[in-house]
C-alpha cells in the first residue's frame, strides 16, 4: 500500500526542496541542491519553480533510513524514532506548483491524484501569502486532512515567526476552522497524534532543510500516520483508475501511469479507457510495473504504477497524443454514462461583479477539467456569497459524471463550489 501526500504552498516556500531532502536523505546547501535532483524540466531547474505535477516514490525502508541526516546534527538526536511502530506503507509525494499562473494545474493535480493528505508549506520568513490563502481554501473545499509545515525556520527571527503563526490562526478563524494548531516537536507528541484526522487538531512542524531541524521527526510522522481509506474493501469493487501520465517506450509501446482507486487490474485484463471525444475504447493490459520498476501481475486499489497497453479494437488506433492526464479506466461492464449537461447546487465564493446566464468558466470535477457554460439559472444574477441551482453545459465533449460529485469552478478572480444534483441525458 502507499500513502499519497500532496505538497502545497506558495512559490519559494521549499516544497520541492523538502521532497529532495527526504527522498535523497541529504541536506540542502541553500542554493537549490536538494530540489535540483527532483525537478523535471530545464526551465524549472533554472528558475527553481515547479510548473508541472510530479510524483516521487519512497519505499518503507527508504523512509526508515535516517542515518545521514541524524549524523549531521546533534541537536535533534532526541527526535530519532528507533522504536516506531511497524509500517509497510510506501510514500508517494506529489509536488504541486506554487506560482499563481500554474494554479489551474495545481487544482487539477489535487483533484486527480487521489491524495490521502496534504502538507501545506509556509515559509516562516514569508508568512501567509495570497497563494497560501488560495491553497488553504482549496484544501478546505475538498476536505482533505492536512499538516502545516513552517520551513526556513533557521533564518527566521522569532518575532517574524510569531506574526506568521498569528496570521495563520486568524485565517483559520475566518474560515470557521475549529481545529487547534498543535506543534509536533517530540517523538512522544507525534506518537499520540498518528490519527490526527479524527481529532480536533491540525499538526504543524517547524523545519529547516539546511540544518535538518525536525526533518527526521517529520519524515517518520508521515510514514506512521493512519491510512484514510479501507483499501481491502475498495479492491473488491469495480475497476476504476485515473491516468496521470503517458509514455512511449522503445520496444514496449504505449505505457500509462495510473492510480487505482477501486478494484484490481490484472495482466491481460480488457478494460475501457476514455472518454476520447465522448466515447470509451476497449484496451488490453499487456504488462504491469509498480513504481519501483518491478514487474507485477496486478495493481489493486490503493496502489499506482504503469500499465503497458494495446488497443483491443482492430479498427481503432490509439497513440500517445490521444491520451491526456485525467482520463479514466473502467470495467468493461460499466454503464459508462457520459453527460454534456448537468445541474448543480453552487455557492459563489468570490466574483468581482455579477454572474448571469451564458457565463463560462472552467469546471474541475474529479479528473475532469473543461470549460462549461451556464445555460439556465434559477435567479436573475449571482453575486459573492449567493447560492443557486444552475444548469451547466460542457463546451466540447461529454464527460463521465456521477451524482453528488463535488465541483469547483474558477475563472480569473471568480471562485465557486458546489455539487452535482442531476445528470441530464
């Protein structure tokens, strides 16, 4: 099994750096050493800013190996976890973009990557920024358990940190979050709060990627927090997997990186994949690998990996450019209902003027990201704070929708949330 942890935060708050430090078991040099080992594109390495969604995997044995960091700092030896409980879960870190211009990519990543937890990074010397507010709003909308990490604590004066903490407390009060912030600064406290998502607390850490302060404590806490979902039940349900990336491998063919959220995908299974321009296509699974390049016979709910596929329909040719992030794989016997119109109950969180009929916005609904137009509304117009029943129509293709699924729509400074109340044939 694996725990999937998304890393959110404002640009330059240290998201990629902390993943590099934990994954490679090294300390940063203050000039981008740790992050350069995990950033994907040349322009990201040049600017130090993540612009894409990337996955980084750690085995349980990698997580328990803390010797390198512990030996570099004498003042955190009390945080070692020699007797921590046995945990066989692997960790998957999803590095999400922090810059405002990549926010749509970030929303899509949080929606599609089946996250168990989110780590909200706040630069101690930077405080609560506008993007921190955006990210916290997104976390609260999707109701994902989260941990707060104050980074760069080694270069932050105490009065600046206290102001950052005060701003965060005020922000949580503004959004009516009643949970209390509790600092995780010792082995004893972390062991008492492995099930924090069931308690009225929000854990927070003060860390430094340069000195290594509390890095081992944080890493071991992530490895031991409770699993959110009961995968033993979900793996016996119908197949459902989300495509997160695609590859074309010489001598192998088309390979899909997927996360299985229910059911089990076996070698030689025939499953439906799509929607491609409003239709699903039958594919056959030729082989499967886990995230550590090991050949496996199946991927079950709660796991991610790669599947090598071929099209099972002779008249259909599928190429890599036909696939996009967010497509889904389903059982052959799934009804595969596709809808172009749906009704939703929505609330406007912010809009500078008014929303009327024919207003267009990008709809985020699970793995779906497409422009939709309001074709009917039960009020003349909507302003900030208003609620209404609204009928949407996708601009391009029909999508796989289900009742009671949460939606987020955003365009410019307009933000709204809601859930689907009716699917229209």
